[in-house]
DNA sequence: CTAAGTGTACTATCAGTGTTAGTACACTTA
DNA sequence: TAAGTGTACTAACACTGATAGTACACTTAG
């Protein structure tokens, strides 16, 4: 479900944060459902519990999860987070478009490529 | 012309590399024109000459510039680099689209937003 | 009540990397 | 000849991510 990439230059704890953000916002993890425990997830991913804790602390600080002492961490039901997360994608898109313009990639070429990527992997309906 | 962001988590030398890649590929810096000297650019940006050298070494390794002993570094006239640089933008776009799909951003919303970003800052023709 | 599992906090240490500092040498050119 | 150029090298520093180990309070199942 999670899966981390040790080659990636992005820190492990950030990968975990982003992965859970997506899972929560997209509804895969339902509100009030329990998160994996710090120790169990650390075992599963073969990394240090402190690293998981760092990720969970960030997720809590951002409102994605809430902790219950002695019981565990649970998914928060904050609706606004989805918009926020989508906005960050659009912010990245804006930067990428700026790069594209600098490199003189035509608008249509860029836009149509995006559309193609969107359609890739979808079911073919005959 | 260059301008670096010390707040950015991307290393200084990489910022310099990417900036020059864009300037070269977009034609702002013409083939065989002289690059700023290692020491002068270091002075201008108030950073260490070693950092500039690291950036130049990368640019040379990638074929963007070529060195002439005792004279300086010069812009290479490699045509293939433009395509390569554009491809990297498309690769980033592919990843971003994947994120967008996970967050259930509709294809049209994504694509139209890209188009809007492209049109922003362009001259209004009345 | 007890034991196991939970979050949380803390210190210490290690490893990698980006950056700086300083020096040195060969080359080209005015 | 002197100044400017690239290039190479070592050393040191700072920051950050990650690990290791310990400790304590809490909840829950037995």
C-alpha cells in the first residue's frame, strides 16, 4: 500500500507523508479508520520507527490524522484538505508550464500531451 | 540573468545548471559565445568558485558547454539537447498527471488549467 | 491486575552532501 | 611579464536525514 523508494532523493519521511496524503484525500483511507502503528509500519518498510513518527507528526500537524493516546493514529475527516492537495498540483503545473514556455514548447503540444497521459491506462471501451 | 534562490532546497549548483541549460537551449546564449568565468560569476552571485565549477563540470559533461584551456568555457551548439530538455519536461508532466489522476482531478480541469497558465502573461490583442 | 501494544519524547550518533576555504599549476592573451 | 582563465586537490564545516536506544504514560485484551 505504501512502498518507498530509497533511490529517490526525496526523504523517506516525506514520501510517506505524501503517500498517505493522497490515500486519505482520495478516500482510499476512510475517516476515523486506524493508521498503521508506528512500530508495525516501521517493521513492514524496514525503516526506523523514528522516521515513521516524523511522518505521522507532519500528517497530524497538517490535519490529515489525529492521535489517540494509547490507541493509535486515526484518519481525520477534513474536507478542505482535498482542495488544498489539488491546489498544490496546480501550483506544480504552473511551474512546469513556465518551464515549457521557456523551452518554447507550443501550448497545444503541451496540453495534448497532458491529455494523452490522462487517457493512458484507461479501459478501452469497444 | 542567472539569479539563485538560497531558500530553495535544490542545491545551488543544480539551480545554476538548470538555468544555463534553459538559456542555452532556448537560444538566449548563442553557440560559441563565452560563458561567464568561474571566478567572475562566483563574485557576482556571492558564492564560492568551487560551486560554479561544479555546475560547469556538469554542463560540460552533458554537452552544453565546452572548455578551452586558459580562455574559458563556451556554449556548445548541440541541437539534440533541446529535445532532451523538452523531454524532461514531458516526463515531469507525466508524473504530475499521475498525481492529478490519483486526486481525481478531471482531465478537462487539468488540461484547461494548463492552457490558462500558458496564456497568462501574453499580450492582449484587441 | 497484568501484559502487550500504542503514541510520544529525548539523547546520541552516524552518513551523506552541499558549501566554503585555501592552495596550486598549466594555459592563453594583452 | 602579468593578469585572467580552467582545473585539481585537500580540508573543514554545516545541515539534514536516518538510525539506535531508552523511557514513560496511556489503552485494551486477557
